[in-house]
C-alpha cells in the first residue's frame, strides 16, 4: 500500500507539472507495470488507483479549461459531452433509487478513463505527436514480445496469467492502434516484411485467445494500409455514403439480417444472455440505467447480474445511457475522424482503426471500458494533430 500511495503522489505531481511523463506512467500503470505488479491500489477496502488518476485528468482539464477555447466546435463538444455522460451515469441511478452514489462511482471507474481525451487536448503544447508515437511503440513492441513468448514458449508475466493458463492483458486495442501506425511507417520492402512478422504474431496470439473479431478486423485493416490497397480511395471518396449506410444498418435492421447476424459464433454464444439483458434494458429504453455496480439491488431483483459486464459495446451503451444517449455518444465520436481531413496515409490508417473499433464493439464492449477508451483517446488526439498540420516526417500518400 505504501508503494501505491507513493505512486499516486508521484502521479499527482506529474499530472500538473509534467503531463507527458504522466501519460507514460499512466500507461505503465494500465499495463499492470508490464505484467509484473498488480495495478490495484486498495485504500480502506476500495481500489482507487485507476479512478484517482482519472480524477487528476479531469482536474487538470478544469484547471486549464481556458486552453480549450481555440479548439474547433466538434472537439469542444466532445470534451464537454464526455464529462456530461460521466455525471449522468453517476447521478441518474442514485437519484432514481437504482444504486447508491458510492456504488455508481465505483461502477464509473472504467468509463472515467475517457477523461484521457480531455487531458491530452488541454495539455496539447506539452504532449507532442512524436512523443505519443514513441510511447505507443514502446508498449506496442513490449506487448508483441509478450505474445510471442506466450505463443512459442508459453511464458506469461505473472499479472497476465488466467486461471486456465491462458494470457489475459487489457491491451489488445492499444496494440491494434500501434500496428495501424507501424503499417504507415513501413515504406520499404524490409520494413514491410518486418511489419508482416509483427502482424502475424498479433494474429496468432489473438486467435489463440479467442479474440477473433479484433484479430480479423485489425489484420485486414493493416494489410489495406501496408499495401496501399485501392479500397483506401473508396473510403476517402465515399465516406459520407458509408456513414449513412452504416447508420441505416444499425438503426433499421431487418429480421433476416438479425437472424443471419446471430449465427456468427462469437455472437451466437452470447445471444441467450443478451436477450435477458435487452429485456431488462427495455424497461428504460430511452435513458438507460447509468453506472450500475455488479451488486446493485436493481440487478439482483431481475436476475441480471451480468448487466454490469456486457459483451457488446452497443448493448453496453444502451444499458448505461439508453437509446438517446447511445445515439448522441456515437455521433460525437465521428467528427474528430471525418472533419477537415488532410490527404495523408496516417489519417486514412486512423480512420480504418476507427471503423474496425466500431465493428469490434458488436461482440466486445470497448466503448466504455479502458481497454478501448484509452486507445480511442490516443487515436482521436493523434488524428487531430495530423489534421492541424503538425510537422511529422513520414511518407505522403498519393494515388
């Protein structure tokens, strides 16, 4: 506990004085100290380490709020909306007798990691594009080494060991983002071969662990970027049409579509459980339930103890924020990736990462959990820096 308190004191100092070092130590903590120490810091029976750092990021945002005035409207709207969603999720269940305030705070821990977006933007002048790429490379290469050692020698750092002897670490989406960036940088034959080796290790490791959705979508997306396949032109020229079609498929699914969709193994295995979840969510379809702790009486009474641990990101959003909140949440995520775009392969790569992020959420809830919110925050920040002509020596993409 003493070491944990020392770490939190250090993070408090870094959060306000040395933001770029705070980001590194935050990801270091998130990685369970590279898999060798637990990331839980328990004080008075509560695990506060992760949430405390989220509070630091939010506090920094409020303290330096004036720095955000020059950002475009869609960025300011995104930053404010994240905070409003957080407070809604905390207060709504408490005020409606669905949960106690303390339990809602505990249940909000994962979602609060989205404050990383606020922290990055409010400290833009101190957290550069190149620095973030270096951080992503450090953790990306490390996690790939861990996967390689696991696949070949079955060696697993102690904090990543599951009960069945399999590997469990909460960084697949972060590693996916790293791979999309590496594909951009691979502009020679030797680099392309090396990138393919990295992608192969990733794919084998993820498929072996049953993460089929992210393994397939990341692999396909990375190959598109690595070999500059013509589909990139289609994504660039018809992005609005794609968004409209995606929205129609999401909002107006036909019975046949649902039947075929439910035959996918990853979804079929969850369908029975999700029916119960959706039946419970249908009692509050418009506004949802907010952040419910796993032991809340509202869950126990309806025998839906799994509502706090949902597989699908979309069902998770419905449960927390209802239909209205879900639509708003998804809409505010789109402009940072599709506004004022420069013609650059890095931007295209981050767009594809964003699209596969939406696809993965069909079978994996990463919209409001740190395994997804942290890499999403980094991707939004990186694409903003690129759109605003931040100097970065990389290849230019022309067709």
